[in-house]
C-alpha cells in the first residue's frame, strides 16, 4: 500500500498522490480548523489555510482547481461561495480530500482497501456521482446541521406522537442548506424528504391528530421542494408541489401554510398573468382573519411584490405598510421555522425591489444599498439576486457606472451557485449596458458577462420576473 504514497491508517488518513501539486499533507488535513472548513464547504477558508499551513500558493490552487486567480483570492477573503457539484468534486480530487469529508462518494484515488467495492461507483459518470453527492448530503451536510435521525416505520406500524415533531425538525435543519446551496443541489434531497413522508402517510397507522400534523409537515416539505425546483428552473414541477402543498395544508387545517402555498403560486403567475398573481397573493393574506408576526409579514410583502409587478403603486405601498405592522408583532406571535428568516433586512430588500419595479429609483436605491450592506456574502445566491434590483434601479436613475459595478458584483457572487435566478435576473441589466459601451465600467461588465457566460434575454424577455426567496 505504501508504494502509492501516504495511505489510510486506522483513523482513515487519506492516501496522497504525488501527482497533485496542491495535495494537502496528512498532518494539515488532520488539523481541526482545516476539517471544519471542509465540513462547512468553506473553500475560501480552506484555500487560506492551505497557504498558511502547507505553503500552497493561491496561483497554484487556481491552476489546479481551474478557478480564476482573482476568484481564489476573493474566496479566501470570505467573499462568495463554491457550491456546484462539479467544482467541489474537482477541489476534492486535486487537493486530495477524501469523499466522506465533503459528502461525496469515495474518490477514485482513495485507498480501495478501506471502502467496500460495493459502495463505490461502478463508473465515473458525473450524473451517478452527482446523485451520490446529493444522497450523501442528507447524511454529511445534514449531520453537520444537526439533522435528527429518522427511523421510518414499517407498513402498518402505529406512529408515536413524536414522529411529526422529528419530521419538522428535519425540515428545519435541511432548510439551512438553502443558505449556502442552490436549488440545483438541494432539490433531490428536499424531494426525497417529501416523498418519504407521503409514503409514511399511506402506509402507517396513527391517530387523527397525528394525521393532521403529518399533513402539515407534508405541506411544509412540498413548499421546500417546490422552492428548490423553482430555484433550479423547474417551474412546472415547482407549481405542482405548491398546489400539493396547498391541498395538504387545507386538509391539515393549517391556515399559515395554506396562505404561503398561495403566495408561492402567485409568484409563479407573475410575468404570465399579473391579475391572477394579485388575486392569489390577496387570497394568501385572506387565508385567515389577520396574519401577524413573521408569517403575516411574509404574506403581505409578497402581496406587495405582486402589486408592484402589476404597476399598482398605492396597493404596493399599503401592503408594505401591513407587512411592517405584522413584523412589529413578531415578538408576540409564534414563529414557524419556515418564516423565521423574515426580518427587517428582508423587508427592506423587498421594499427596495418593489420601488425598483415601480420605477422609483430615488426610493429604491437608498433602502437596497443599506440592506445589502448588512447582507453576508456567504449567502451568495440571495445577495446576488437581490443586488440585481439595485443595478436595475441605478440604470433607471441614469447611473450607468454604478449599475455596471453592481452587475459585476452580481456575476462574481453568482459564480458557482447552482441557481438559475441571479443570471436570469441580471440579464436585462446586461442587455441595457450594451447601449453604454462608451462607459468603461459598462464595457467591463459586458466582458465579464461574456466570460462568465451570463445569459442575455431574448427579444421581449426584458420584463422577465423572478420569484423572491
């Protein structure tokens, strides 16, 4: 075994191939800070630690990992994330990080004496490896987020009272993956949770109250999977899941989730049928008498967005006021995990986006700039997406240089994110910058867009609307 370099010992130390110029030495790979960076998929921190403890230069990392040198430096400074399967797999291979540490299948260079051959991929097909990556994420990344263990019941077994609670806790932990991964990476995992609960509902036995709780969890899981499908560009599947979520929520008597399902369906209608979107968004707020707390804020701000995209100024402003009033009651209201992310920064973001849609840049720019300044770059997808409206507002105000600089920032943040939405949303801004090639910042943005393969909208697509978070 030693003729191929350092092999696994009883603590599963990695076998290092001498062919890789950026392979992490065993003693560095065993460091707690290095392992923590790997577990969190914080590759910027990993690159910084590789230079600090192993003397591996950023330029060499860039060359071996097929990443632009400036991008490596940006990541090492804590700006941006790498989330695509293909790039993570390449980093694992050239830095010789064993698959189990990243939630990947065992790599071809690992010691075959440790992992049973039956557990290895039979070929190097990227689709097979990607499925293994997503499957292992439920154990690897999920475990890192404290994912509660799930013992699926056999057919006919009676469920205990704690089973829906365990499912809901799993949904809450898995939702955290959405902060760092795009829908292209999480959809299969969320879909699997949803299908698993559907099977439990069909096969197990339980009391009437447990049945309602299961339907409520199923509704929540359907929204989670639907959101990931939308983020990955699977619009029809997203719509199906939102409709299934609404049916389950109604059957469960869960007015909050029923309202949220309608809000999701409203956003599916934006850009296709604005009046239908407004109708659905209004129905979501009327799902019960007076939605309050973070749930109320979420439903009202999404109604504001529907009105904004329909050009309804007064209705938009009123809905935003109601969202703010609802959020002010959040300390007195129970907060479900699926709406806990709604805070004042989120409401500021939505307010700025609404004013951008309504072509009021003097209102949009200050609120978006202030909110985005408080938004962490580690949430690269969301910050990239929300920054698109800031770039749009700058263009409306005639501030071409600022619009171009913001578009460049969007492209940098969106690199490696498994979500179609930031690139789609920034496309109209990039297209408009074509008319400002005499401005150096605009030229730089256009060049970067071409280098990053940012899509440009087809004719008639500049009004394309994107669903918020």
